[in-house]
C-alpha cells in the first residue's frame, strides 16, 4: 500500500512540567476537596483528590514521536488506521504549532495531529481530494480544557 504523504512529529501532550504547575494542580484539588468535605460531600472530595492526582500523572507522561501518513486506505497514526469512510470533516490550524484536527465516526470523535515537518497545503489538498469537508474549527470543549491546564 503506497502512502501519499508521510511525516513524523512529536505529539503536543505531556512533557515535563514545572514545579509551579504541580503546586497549582495540588492546591486547586486540595481546595476543592476541602470545600466538598466541609459542605458534607466526602465522596466528591475524595473524587476530586483522585482526579488531581490523575491530572498530575497525565501531565508527566513523556511526549511521543509518532509517524503519520495519508494513503489510499485512510489516515495512519503509527499502526492505527482511520479509513476515509470514517472521516467526516477536518480543520487545519496554522497559528503557533500547525495542527490537523479530524472529526471521525469512531470512538475517538476528534483527533488532533501535529503538522510539523510537512506542508499544510499538501495535507489540505489530499483531504479535499478525498472529499472530506473542511470546517473552520473542530476543537472540542475537552480539548480546550486540556490545553488550558497544560496537558
């Protein structure tokens, strides 16, 4: 199977955080848990503490270099393939670090792919040749939250 466009890029999530980031997450989680416990909701307080710990773990995961490709079969992310019939729309964000966001009919819903090391117009042309609709913005609420807290 011939791949039309192939590139390698480091994913945007994870990476080392500063000590201030951990202190901020810890203080916010501890404060919210304390407020929950004072108001009589101990279970929510425990859940908030566990969530804060999970956010700290997720924030510490290493950044991975992945291989991306567009082929006759679909969009390849390492060994995973999203076939063209599952891709509903795409959006290319060119400011800052360029990214491709695709909306799919899979469990993932939307996937963001870094576009470093490849020409954005080549990716746009390939997707339009596959009759994938381009939209202004496909960023989900969850993605904006994770970007805001630095994950």
